[in-house]
């Protein structure tokens, strides 16, 4: 059975965001705002220009994955919410 994005993601609370910010400050710019996290520990950020970036915590990489949040959410919906 396939898992949905809703089952695999959540919105981090303020304490989790502080801990996250401290742990990844060497890689993630201060102006990136976390708006969603994955249950495996990955985090999705929105930059000042609206672009969406994915922090892969297992590989320690930060990569732009969408030009804006609307595109990112459309891409999730186009995947029918399934992985």
C-alpha cells in the first residue's frame, strides 16, 4: 500500500524549528523559512524569492526543488498525493 504525502509530512512546532535551525545553521541560510518536514527528518524551506528548497538530512544537502510554493504543491497533487 502506498503512503500519502499527508501521512509522511507534518508542520514542525516552534521548538523543533529552533533545534533544526541550530543544527543546520552551517548550511541553511537564516532567511529560509521551514514550512513542512518529513517523518524521516527532511525539511522543506521557502526562500525570500519564494523558491522551495529541500534539506535532505541524511545526505546533508540543500537543493532547490520548485520555483515557488504553488508549483511545489501542484507537483504534490499531480503525484496524486502518493509516493
